């Protein structure tokens, strides 16, 4: 009777021991899985955005998009009043034409000056030849004066001719110097032409800037203006989200970052359609957040608040996960998401 009663008790103890060991093993496996493949519900969808701002100032004459409207790369977003910039371009082109005419007229004047300088040079050569001839004549006649082959009057005439031709040579040299100095050029006007061409190029560029087109496929956000509004250069009119590339920013605990490296695979769910699973790749891991509990100012860092104030909670850091094949109908900026790291080799 005693043996029959102890047998069920022994069997029950064995079953309980097996269940305890199984629970311990399951717990160890779960902890190991969570360590090597962490997950977080603290995540949201994100896409790169830009503020659409014109390069020049002007009044909006055409607004081709509406708030939350999808656009394709190259689509017209808005158009500014182009008349002032067209007038500036026309003026610059007219200035170039006038400058070209001035260059042509000046070139003709320069050519005339060069011809005058050449003629003055020829006069110098002629005067030099006459002076040399008069000097040679006097040199030949001077020895003959003592032999009474030439008269004193002839010698005086030769000396006078020599002095006259030398004076004419000096005058011709001065005329040639003046003519050469008077020769100008068109270099300064040609330099001005380069400036005029640069002004035309700038005016044409500003005219082109009056038309603003989409730099990528995206969605128009936060449009709060209409036709007739004056848009300042560099001041955003609305926001454009780049829908060609989506991310999920997942905030993981700092104790889980050891196994999260760029390039690691991840699975992502968006709460608006949790039945769809999206594959992703870790793009980067955050290296700084704004501290909640004091410390130095860390302006510009992402702010990830801790959920419990009276317990020392591990800080969370943002992990940027790039979605490989996003569904444009599911993803919206700021949508809640769940991120699960793949169970790959934690040493990666």
C-alpha cells in the first residue's frame, strides 16, 4: 500500500522537475534570442524632406500642386513672375550688342591710327635717306674746296642742305612717335564684353530659376499658400518628402546596440497595415541623443525620452533602417512601426 502510494508522488516530482527544466531552457532560449535579435515597438517611418524654396524672389503666378499631392521628378511645382528677369536678360543682351558695335567702330579707328603710324614711319625713312645723302654730298665736296674744284657757295649750300635734312629727320621722328603713341586698342572693350557675357549668363540663370520643378519623386507637405503670394529667395514655400527612399527610425536600448551594426537585416511592420512585413537593412546607428537627466547641452541631437523617471532605465538610441521595397500606400512620415533585427550571426 505504501509503495503504491509513493509511486505517483515520485512520478509527479519527475514531471514537475522536467517542466521546471523545460521552462528554464525556454527562458534561456528566449533571452538569448532577444539578445541576438532585439525588437522594439518604439519606431516610426521616416523619409528625407526638403524645403522647396525658389532661388530668386518674386510673386507666385502659378502654383501647380496641392497639399499632399504626389509628384514625379521634373514636374512643375510653382512659377514666379518672370517679367523682371526677362527684362534684365533683354537689357544685358542689348548691352552686348551695343558693346560689339563700339568694338567694331573702335577697331576701325585703331586701324586708321596704325596706318598713320606706318606712314609716319615711312616719312622717317625718307627723311633719314635725305639726311644721309646730304651728309655724303658735303663729305665729298669738302676736300675739293681747297683745290678750287668747288666754290665756297656750293660748300655753304651743301652744309645748309645737311642741316635741313637733319631737321626734317628729327621732325619725322617726332611725328612717328606721336602717331605710334596715338595707336590705341580694343583690349579694354573686349574685357568689358566678357563682363557683359557673364551678366547675360546670370540673367538667363535667374530667369530659369523662376520655374521650380521637383528634384525627385515625392509628396507635397504643409502647403499653406496660393497664387499671388510673394516668395522670397531661400524661404521655403512648402515641404517635399522624398518617397523614393523610406526609412524606419527604431529606438533600441543601449544594451542591445552591441549586435546592431550597419548592414544587418531587419524586419519592419507598420501599424497602419500590420499584416504586411517589409525587409530592411540597418543604415546607421545613432551615436548621440539629448540627455533627459541633465548634463551638458547637446543641441541638434535627437531627443528620445525615457518612459520611467523613478527607475534607472536604459537609454535608447535611434537606429536608421532603410526599407528595401517600400509600399507607398502604407508608409507615411511619422507612422508607428515595429522593428525586429534578424537572428543572424551577432558577431556581424
